């Protein structure tokens, strides 16, 4: 039997044969290679290659890293979307210059506010709040008569400037017919009088800004436009002879005006006063008020034109009272036709045309209907009084008069209600 082929009875150990490491042909077996315990993987024997095992190890690490990275990215994306675990930081504009264009609403407000005051009055029976503005460096302040009338003859009037400084004010003069009053503060430094514009220059559509204290909210600024001119606004008193009624040939504005704005300035795009905010039309009553009710603005506010206010303020400061121009006739305030009809009798029972007065000298007679003033139509007695009140005594007017169906024009010079 061939000696190189083992048989069942061979002395060779099968277990040792199974564990033997093959050696290359033609080389002597390495005694250390006869057992796994003898392998040196740092210096493997010739013919032993362990690099595939390393590649499998590296590949496993790479796969694990990719999986972990994917999971981490998904978690990060979820946290970014939901904000879980993150500190919220909202985007915000950087600090900017506080300078504004002088012709912008903010620029106009900045120039106007220092000259506007909030007025508080306290009388024996009632209290009131309104607005006024500084006329000159002597401390004269213009406001509405209905703002300060609640103080009475022995009440208190105080004003608060936009800076927060307060001072006591004393009455100088007032006029219920024009609904204007002048009060004065003393010992106040740094007064900022507001420049006066010219209401004759105002056109419908011009931008305006109203400044005041609506509902006692001082330093409130609103803006809008002039929505109409020459609105006849009347309120207060009894409409008999017109002596207790306020008559205003008003500027109409949609700048929001509310109770408390009364007496405050309505200024143009150059921050010049063109009107004194005085009345609002209320949605609940449908009326316009001087003094106004407590309803809110519906976009119909009325201001006394500054040209009329300037004349009255000057008279109140210089003489303590204002003059009222008249035509010397008593009007029939119940007349429902078009125009203003001269009554048949005066309030005292005499003639409706004052003897020797402006109307009499112009040839006006009882029963005549006045339909226009200087070519501008008038549709009622109130409108005629409003048109007359925009002038001064001694101004010359041309009236269009109807008598017995015939129309003619007459010229007259306005008198004064104080004339004998």
C-alpha cells in the first residue's frame, strides 16, 4: 500500500489534519502553522491573505456612518421645521434714521405739535376738554368758545403742552356767534406759535392734518383732505334773530375729527393753520354740532376758515369782543322757499328793515327774497347769515334780490351789530 495515502488504521490524527494549514507545494511545513493559536496576524505566513476581512470591516464602518448621517440629517431637518429644541430668533429691520421729510404727515406733525395744547375746564356745574393752539409769543391761545364756556365766569382753565408742561390760563375774550375764544398763559417759556395760512388759497382735494385731543387723548394726529368748501354750519341758541347761533362758512374735511378736537388746528402741507376744527356730523342724529355730541367721526368734519378766525382773534385780543357785520334786516327763518326772505315785521314788532340801516339804504323792502351774495347763491336764511359773517363791517357786497317775480342787484355796505 502506498505510504502517502492514509488508511483507517493510520496513526495520523484526523483532527490534526483538519486543522492543518496548507503550505505551498515544494516548501517545508512551518511547525507554528499547525495550530490556530500559532498564527501571527501581524506577520502572516506566506500564502495567508486577511485583506478581504479588512475591506469588509471598513465597508461596514462606512455604511454605519452613512446611516447615522442620514438619521441625523433627518432629525435636524425635522427640528428646523418644527422648532423643537431650537431658540427662536425673529427677523427685524435694523435701526433707521428718525428724520422725516418736512412735507410728510410725520414731518408736519413734528412741526405742529409743539404749538398745540390740550385744554381742561372746570366750572361750577360741568367740566370740559378740548384743544387750542398758540397764536403768539405773549401766550395768546385760540380755541372754540364752546370748549371754554363750561368754565363760566369763575371756573378754572388749564392747558397742557405737548411736552407735558401744564399752566393755568385766563380768558381774554369770546364770541358765541363765531364760536371762538382767546385765552392766555403767563410765565411759560419756549412758546411755539403756529404760522397762519390763508383759507382763500385752499382748494378741494388739498391734503390736511388735524391735531388735537379727541376724547382727551392728547397729541393725536390725523390726516385727510379738504372734501368741500363753504359748507354752512349752524348750531346752538335759538334761530330767531341769530344772536345766539354759531354760523360758520366751514371747510369740510375727511380727516378724522372727534369730540375733544374742537379748537385745534387744521393745517396744510406746509404746516400752516388754515382752519379751526369745530364740528362733526354725527351718524346717529344726522346733525352737525357746535358744541358737538359724543358720537365718533364718520369722515365729515368742519373747520372755521382761518381768515375769519384771524379777524375775530385780533378783535378779541385788542378789544375783548368781536364785531358782527349786518345788513340791517330781520329774516323770516321759517321761509321754506329758495333763498332768504326778509320778514314782514321785526323782532320787536317794528319794521323788518331797520330805518337808515344798510338794507334800507340799498332799497331792500319787507318780503324781498335775497338769492345770492356776490354772485354766490344762497338757499336759506342761515346761508345768508353765514355768508355775511365771513366779512367785516364796512365791506361792500352785491346782493341779488327778487321782488314780485323780478330779479335785480343791489349794492350795500355792511354795518355792525353794535351800531345804534
